[in-house]
């Protein structure tokens, strides 16, 4: 066997090395292309906040949010992350507001409370809060009337917390009704309670006169 011919392995090793080098070069070129694509995304043409532009009549690239918009995030973190961060600031502000008491009663607060009540509460509680809304009339369990002594004597905070956390078979409306609107609903509930239990002597003179004329 000592006389058997031997073949050198150098050519095969050289081919493998060349293939590895070519693959490495291709990978580097591909990665460079991906990096360029990513950079094009990061540095695409855009306006910075409050940057001047002739696209809009007021000369500013910053657009005012539509009327009635609700902030989802706020603060410098929100501004630099397209709103993906900064949610905690809104939640903290809402929690701070929720710790307050019923705000001063105004016509605007009552109008807002009536609107929100009619949307979210009246289907079960009824327009006047007697617990006989259209959902109940179709078989859903009836909630208690707002006009029973227990709820007439309940603190304002009780109604706010029920809207926030739910109670019994009623689920939470915290993700649908803002703290400000919850207080507005509480104000309207108090209005409904007063409407069904107001003393004639407590009415303004013009209303007492109308009642007397209607008798």
C-alpha cells in the first residue's frame, strides 16, 4: 500500500475557503442594504412639531386635534414616541381628578351629565332613573330605582365608584366614561332624584305659580 498514489487536499480546502468568503461578502452587502432601508425609514421626509410650512393656512405643520378628542397620552415622552408612551401621565391625571368631589353644578355640567346618562345609563336605569329602562323591559334584571331612600341618602362618591368599578351584574364603565363625565352623570342623577322629590315650597315663585294655574 506504500506505493499507492496520494492526492493533495489543498485544492478542495481552497474552494471551501473561497465559498465562505463569497458568502460573507454577500451577507455584508445584504446587511448594508437592510441598514440603508431602515435609515430611510428613520430619516424619511417629515415635519417636526411647530415647524413652518406653506401647506396649511396658518403656516404651521402642527395640526389641532379634532373637537372632542380625548388625550390618550401626554408629556415629552408621548411627543417623542408618537403617543406610544405617556399613557401613564393621562391615567395619573384622571386618577387625581377622580379623587375630587362633585364639581360645582352648572348648566353645562348638567347638560353633559344628561347626555352621558341617556347614552350609558338610561337603557337599564330608565330616563327618570326608576330602573325600568328598555333593556329591563326586554328581560334584563332591573337595577334599583335611584329614588329609594338608600340611594337618595348615598354619598355622591357612591355613584362615581359604581360607574368606575361596576356593581353586581353591572360592569365597569371606566374605559367608556371619563372621570369628568362620571361626575357629570352623578350631578344628573341628583337632578333626577330632586325632580321626583322636590317640595313645592322649595320651588321658585314662577314655578309655583304655574303649578297653581295647572290645578
